[in-house]
């Protein structure tokens, strides 16, 4: 029983870690996208002047 409990805890921790990692990569991708859009907007504004 204790052995399966350890395995269960390990799997639960692994799932939690993967979820956190996925959300981190998701946010990093979103920030990259937003930054590129802002850079485009900024360069466009500079060209307007």
C-alpha cells in the first residue's frame, strides 16, 4: 500500500509540474506574440513621424 501511495504521489506531482510547465510555455508564447505586435506598432509609429 505504501508503495502504491508513493507512486500515486509521484504521478500527481508529475502531472502538476507538467501543467505548470505548459501554462508557463503558453504565457511565454503569448508574451512573445504581444511583444512582436507592439514592436510592429512602434516601428510603424516611428515611420509616421
